[in-house]
C-alpha cells in the first residue's frame, strides 16, 4: 500500500454532518476522497460523486465490503452512531469492525470522532450512583480505546461538543423541537449554563489538518468547541438574526418528564448543568485553525432556521 500523501482517505458517515464536512475539507486540501455508504445510488451519495468523490458500497456488518472499501487507502475518518438503551451494542460492534478492518488493510492514519468528555465519565458527579446514562459514555470510551490500541502509525481523536447544525433542520426537531414549533428553547438547561458549540465545518477542518500533517496531531485527543453561550443569550441572537421572537425557559427535570419529554434527553440536559463539556477554548485555538462563532454560524445559516 502506498503511504503517499496523495493516497485516498476513506470517510465513513460521508453523507452526514460531520463526514460531509470532512469530505469538503479534504477536497479543499487537494486530497483524494473515498466515501463509504450503504447506498451509493442515494441522492446524497450521487452528490458526492459529482464532486469527484469515489463512492463505494460498504457496511460495517459486512466484513468483505469493509475490506474492499479500505483497500489501498492511506487514512480513515471513523465515526459511529451513539449508544442508548434501545441499541446498546451497535456503536461498539461497528467501531470494532471498522478499526480491525483498517488494521488489516495497513491504514496509516486514523482520525476518529467521538464527543467531548468521553473517557472522563467516571469523574462525573454522581457517576457511581448511576445518575447518568452509562451506555453512551462507556461505549464512546471503548471505541476510543480500540483506536489507540490497534497500532496505527498515526491516530487522533476529535471530541466535538454540541454541533451548531443541531439548531437547524433536520436535527432541530429532535434536539429542540419547541424551537420550530413555538419559537422556544424549552429545556431543563439552567439559564446560566454555558453550552459549548462547534460547527461541523470546523470538525472537518481539524480532520483534514490531521490527515495532511499526521505527525503533528498524532496521539492527541482534541476537545472541540468554537463558542460558549447560554440558551437565553442564544435565543436573543436568533431573535435579532431572524426577526422572529425566540425565548428560553428552564424547567425542572420533573416538570420536563411530566410534559412528556424523553427521559434520555432530559438527563442529557441536566448533565449540562452539573458537568457540561468544559471545552478549553484557548486550547482549541492554540492549534491555529479557524473556528466558527455562533454569530458567524447564525449569519451563514440565517435562512435555514425554522422558528415557530
């Protein structure tokens, strides 16, 4: 296998937010990109192909397809869906399948995306008492450990906080359904809780930089955020940008559950009050890569916001 910097990078999740941003950043850097998808005929996959991306069919549960997708590539962008009680195994199973296949293929560089604070969960307040959902955090940490133990020449772990694209469709309907319905952030997040945010394009920029200069990034676990803001302040920014009134209300965990909010979402919201991502913005800036502020993201996506 060639280890030339012109060798292809295989991007998993290439039709999603993070993977799509990585594809865009790699193309901008002049790298050849191979995108793995279960359906190469989908409109999203065809849009990638139109940009010069090599689209290949692959499935984490199909070893032969993984081996074929990884043949001859220099690097892999690895991402998996998070775990929850309704799906306790997929993240670890698919993560292991990809990482072991990359090892078999002799891949030189692996950039894996996880989440801020993954691996630090045993230090969370209330962790030993079962206050927080263990599957999500333990499985994230398990896949990180697999990447580090596989023996790749170069590896880097990216740990994004909240992704700014969650504020616009389609993700906003899952994350903050009251925003498109009622122009309201209706959460258990306290008014003075600062939330750490990162734009998908910035995740892509960090990934591309790690593939271009793997020796600089090797062995690093980089927590990512470009801005920190409370929900009331975010609501004010959206009001100003869209001309539609956006407000924020904070309810107790019990009040949220009584109104039918999903227990896992409520638990994750209260986690922000107690722990939070705690990203060191100065540390992120020290890498010298451009970071998107929420003001910039809102301005760039002004027409995408749906405010009820």
